[in-house]
């Protein structure tokens, strides 16, 4: 069996012995997903098996191709490979100019000898005069003009009127998915009417790291918590190998899971980023097939790389090179950036700094300042009644042996723009939410407890509130 990609499907006919192809199992046509896609949406490789139509193989699929052509020996007759089932309009180019032929049902040829001397080419086929098409379809046939190719779910037709049709045999098919380190895992599926689907997402999403990578003095790191690469070999022939990138992201209903449009961009939905001195900030960039050169170094191709924002502040100036100040008269500063503005901000009195993996597969940061409330409670206790030999000397008749606690923090923000609200509204659904503990100087993983997301479309600004579960208190029980 030969393997061919859908984008090169006409190569199915590039063989000198189509019967040998059929005996060897036919030809497998593969459809592949986008190179850059979301790991938590289906990543489907679809394989369809076709056989060549030759004397010993007749099509079992309906609808059947019906070619519209003319014979070079008698260049004034239009032929059909099968009798027409529907009235048809065929436009031809002749020595008398362009002619429109209205052909009734039940014909396998149509002569126009009294109108022209020679047909040069068939220009189009259609069911109605005035329409132009390479092929049209009724309940029985796909009418294809000579010189046009056709790809459908059941048939592939070449311009020289060769046909391959979908096989109906059931067979077991395997696909090897290669990790970045060269090892691979094999997926096995059974075809149904010649079609087999492999959803790779169930496999590759388990290869994502569960924690973000530390910079450790570097300013640029490739982070496998945000993406994973996988390679597929052989499906387009023995020399075929293509590497795909699955981002730690998910598309919603009505959104494409193709992330090709984000190549070369910062993976954030914020309009700009805010930097607070002493608090980490970085932005995540998806590189394409070629590496990206930045002021901090090279971003590896087909990878998501985080770039650390440092405190090399630059004054924001107007066209007269004068400082632009905020409402307190302080100069506004910016920092080196990729293609998203980064503004230096004053650290609030009670900072609560959050970061999370966003819905695009990058890392976002936000400083909550005003609304914070920490609550600690004992959820339940477990006790037992010990045996007391001398009640008069006893100090208790029940003893606690376990205690379950819960600590939560409620945070919120007001006056949010649409972009800020949309970015923050995805926090509850993030696979990783972390809070920067200033006292310990480290990031602490949190989980969502509840959230309130009220969005009034007519309001200029919006508010948001989350309740997050802090790490459980370790008790002395």
C-alpha cells in the first residue's frame, strides 16, 4: 500500500501498474491537522483507503463519476462515460467561439456538427444556464468536465479521467507518534468503510510538564509546560516526517483550534503588560518553522519560549522628547518588549500577585491590590472515645485524632477593560494557577474555589471576584 497526503492526492495516479497497487492493498490518503494546534481539542489524523478503478474493480460507492469529454478523432461530439441522469448544460470552446449546449437526460453523446467545425475544450458543466463549474452532482452522478480533477469522500478523479474509489474493507491500522526525545508510542484503530481516525490529543496532552520552568538566572527559557512537540513519520511516503506543536490550550465552541495565526506573537489577550519592581514578569512567544531573533536571544523554532522582563526602564516620551507623566505627576516608564507594550507600575500596599496558564497556551500575570479577604476554617474533626479505667482521674472522655482545615483567599478587581475582563475570566479554567508568596519568595500553587464573573456589555468597565483555595494547614494530629 502507498501512503499519500491529501494535499498531494493526485499523486495517487502516478503509477505504471494500478492493478499492482490494488493487490498490494490500495492507496492510503492522509489528512493532517494544523502544525500548531490546541492540545485539549481533537488533533485528528484521518486515513482513507482508495482502490483504482480498473477492469477487475468496479466502484461500490454512490454517487459515481460521469466524465464529460470529447473525442479527438471526431471533434464535434460531446461524450459521457455513462448516460446522463439529469438535464445538463455544457459550455464548450469551438472554432465558432463559445457555445452553450443544453443536453437532456439519458444521453451518452451529443453532436454539434451543424453548429461548429471543431471543439477545442470543454469549459464548464452545470444544471442551469449561466452557471459555471468544473463538476456538478445529482443523486446518481458527479459530472466532471474533461481536464478537471475532483476530490470527494468516495472518489478521487484525475484530469485524464482516471478514478480511485474509497475501499469498504475493514482493517487494523496503526500510527506511531514520536516524542521530542525520539521515543514513540503506537496508536491502533480499526477502519470503518475504509476510513480510520486517530485523535492524537489524548496522548500528547499527557506529555505536557505539570509545572512552569524556572528561569534560574536566564532571561529566555523554552517551557514544556506550555507546549509539546510530536512527529509523525511515513504517512506521506517513506521519506515523510513532519513535526507538530500542541499548545497547552483549548478552543471554545465557534473558535478554531488552529493556532497558526499566533505564530510570532505574544500568547496573551491583555492589551499591554504591567511590571512591578521585585515581582517576576515574562511573556510567552510561539515561534514558527524558523527561529525568532529577539533582543534577549534566539527563540527556538516550533516552540513556546518565555522571555523574562527585567527592570531596564525607559521613560515614555512625547514627540518633543518630553516625559509623559501619570495623574500623580510621575513619569511613565516602559520596559524592553517583544510586540506588546510593558508599563512599569507602582507596587500596591497589599499586593497579591497571580500567574496562570492562559487559554492561548501562554503565561499571564495580574496584580490584585484592593479587594482581598483571607478566611481559615476547620471543616471537620474526627474523634474517638478512649477506654477509661478510672473515671474520677480522667480529664476527657473523647479525643480528636484528625482535623480537616480549609484556607481561602477572596480577591477581586474593579474598573477592568473588556480585554482585562476577558483575560481574567479564564483564570478559573486554567490548569495551573499560582500566587507569589513574598514571605517565602516562591510561587505557591492554588486551586479555584468559586468565582463571580458579571459582565454587563453596556458598561464601560467591569469587575471580577475569585475565591481561591490556599494550601491546607498542616495540623498536629
